[in-house]
């Protein structure tokens, strides 16, 4: 029972530390794997010109980034 309690407390501490990091509005960063490792693929959205929704989403992200800086 003692091992369970120690493990539970340690896990709670780890979750609390992760929650503090997320509250500071820091985005989770990806690893070096994923779609970037596929040869011949330029990006996840390999269209020549981005659609209006993507442009709006990128503008919104830029605005949010400017507000936090």
C-alpha cells in the first residue's frame, strides 16, 4: 500500500507541474519525427496557395503571439 501511495503522490506532482506549464500558455512542441521525416513531402498542407480558412487561422495565431509578447 505504501508503494501505491508514493507512486500516486509522485504522479500527482508530475501532473501539477505539467498543468502549471500549460497555464503559462506554452504550446506543446513536437518531436523530430512525424510528417517531416517523409521524403518528398513539403509540408502537411502542400497546396500552392493556402485557403482563406488557413490564412485566417495563421493571422489569428500571429495576433495571439503578438499579444503575449
